C-alpha cells in the first residue's frame, strides 16, 4: 500500500496537535503538553517539528526545510523527501518562496513575513532542566514565575569564563512572562525571534509544543553589567563576503587551513548570484 | 510586643498515626526556640509544618509579615508563601546536600536567593556573596569552587550563608550540627550564636543534642510522641526538669 493520509498523520492526530498549537499561541512561551506520536524517524531527528509541520501543512503550501542553516544536509533532505512523498506539497530552498519552513538550530537570515510559519525542532524544551531536574518543580517555577535560577546559570558562566559563555539555546523571556528555550539556535539569532512570522516549537520526545506569535516581545536574559550580545565569528563570508550573517567555520585541510561561510546556504547563494564574491570564491566567478 | 510567630493548636497526622498534636507557642523577635525530643517524637514534622513544607491538618500559624502584620500562613496563596520562604524565612537542612545546589559554585549558591528576589547586577551579587562567605569563615578564593569540593563543616556554613544573605527574620534549623564532629560542631555553634545575636534573628532549632540548645536556645520545648510535654526557659527546663520524659532525657547525657 502506498497511499498515506495527507502529511502522514491521521486527521484526529492533526486535530489534537492543532488544539495544542492554538493553546500555545494563546499563551506565548508556555509549554503545552501533547500526545506525541511515533514517527518513522528516530528521536532527535525532528519528530516534534515534523508533527507540527504535518498539522500546519495544506496542499497549497510550499515547504522549506533547514538543517543548521543548510538545505542540503541529511536531516533537511530526508524531511523534505518525507513530505514530498506523504503530502505531495511543493518544496523549495528559497526562504522567500516558502510558506512553511521547518528548521533545525537556525533562523533564516532573510527577514520572515506575516504569511510564513517557522517550525522549530526542539530537543529539550525546558530551559531550567539542567539546573532543576524535577519536572514537578520546574512546572511550579514556571507557574509562579520563579526564574531566579535561570540567572544562576548565567552567573556561573561569568564566574567561570568571565563572560556569558552560553552561545546557543540562550534563554529568553517571552512577552514579560514565560522563560523559554528558543531551541539550540545560536544566540546570534535571538534578536530575530521578534518576527512578523508565526513561530512554532515542537519537541517530540518531550511531548511539548510552544509558540511565539508574530510581533511578540522576546527579551534575552542578561545582567545589568553583562548585557546580552548577539555574537558571531569576527570574519566575512569567504564565498559572498557578507559581514552581517552567522558563519560556519570549515576546516579545509590538515595544515590549519579554514574558511568561514554563511551557515544559511540559500542566503549565501542568493548573494553570490547577485555578484557578491569572497576571498575563496571560484576564479571564474571573480573573472 | 507582637510575636513574630504565633502557633495555635497545630496538628498533623499521617493517616491514623500522629505526627504532632495540639502544639501552641509564641516566638518573639530575637528569640531562639529549641525543640528537643527523641527520633519519631514529631519535631521534624512540626518544623516542616511551620516552614510550609508540609500541610498541617488543623491549627493556625500566624506570622508577623513586614507589610500586613500577623497573617495565617496556611491561608496564604502559594506564591505568597514561597516568597516568604525566599525572603523572610530561611531553612537550614541537616544534610547540606538538601539545601545546596551541588553543581553550582559557592558564589552561585549564595547568589541564588538574591537573584530569586530580582538582583540583576553581577558585580553586586558577587560582592555580597564574597562578603557572606567571609562572615561564615570561608575564604574568598573558594568563591568559585563547587560545594562538592568542600568539607562537611564548610558545606554547612555555606548553607547558612546562602540562607542568611537575604536578611531573613526567622530561621528554621533541622539538626544543623548533625553529622559533624565535635570540634567543627563547636565552631559552627559559635558562628551561629554570633550571627543570631548580630542580626537579631529569631530561630527555631530542632535537635536531639541538648548541648546545642543549652548554647543557642533561650526557650526550650520538649516533645514526645507528637505532644509537647514540657516547655520553658532552657536553663530552667534542663536544670529542673518536671516531666518524667525530660528527666530521662537530661539524665541520659553522657558526662565525659
């Protein structure tokens, strides 16, 4: 048998997820429990994100899948193929052309618009987890807005490293109420959490969904004398010379050679197509 | 003078068994109350009920709050009660591992209560943590060490610093010197006595060690099988015990 229900999940399951999504949007940053299903991929590959995407997709949608900024790595390719096969939706690598974007650990460089949905894959939704292992206790702390512990983590960072060394999954406060783990995006992306697009977060193994509605206030936690800083590698992209994008460092040989390239492959390719080139661009492009 | 803590007819049962029954007392500001009794006499149950860790079945616990005067902590909402336990109350556990975060540095442990009440300036938090470590005789160079690298006595002193940093008015202590050897115990008691006097703290100390109450407590309550069998001034109770159980307790002390 080769006929899947549209987007793999059955209609009742999608309905259940949509209800959780509505609640998540109504209470920004709050982790809504949902009955996560077994998906035909291992935990850690984005089972939460896939379920949220499946519940959001319509036949008219255009889907883009990002893995660490790239469109062509295993995770992105396999999830894109999955929805091509089960939902027959159009797929794209262009950020601008997509209506639903599922992402792992990055926010696209290009600003998102009001008619787009960004779906995050989340490994551990609980920002307080490594400080307070008891779920009963962390839920109570969220309910009573007791977030002093989150600053203890940042305090430890400064005490040990001299600065806030948390570089990804940097905790944020949503709409002045809930402290949220923005999934392991680099803290460079944190300012982009205030966006025109709807942002949904799905954690499959942990069975939680949460959301940031468009134009919601999202503040990265910090200290008065150690303010938040959206850091990145201090280089220009070696392919498109962009200085304002998040960069991957790529080791090129065993003699210390390395290059920095935009982690957002679509954005980098777009810049190269419009004539930007960097230090290591192919010669025929510069000629 | 209004009592800081006023307890009336407090009872707690575990099913058919009595935890503590019909306990009433007043604690005035600056006063230290000792609760002694053998294991299973209900002293820890009583302390946990007072500190809001257990819900008593009947009775009143009136605490003299800073803003609204005496209020029944049992009728407070949970956020209010937890706020109290972060600011005006402190709880020193017998085992420092219960009261400390073992994966967080000493400075972070002391700073946690400050950050929980809204401190957001790293430099100031650190300065206060350093100051408090000094007060409990832990040198400044241990500020960034984890409690797991500390000795038992140091852990206990760290726990005390962590609890007192927000300037509480009432401290609950559950066997604060249990599990420490006598010389460390003596130093800790000395330190506690100094801090209590200096900060004008009120304290309730649960212990089975009569030497501890003799040294620290102004008044003493003796418990047996969940009931208070005798209470009064510490020296009076210890020197002239009236109840048979208290007489037994006092005569059981080993003389070295």
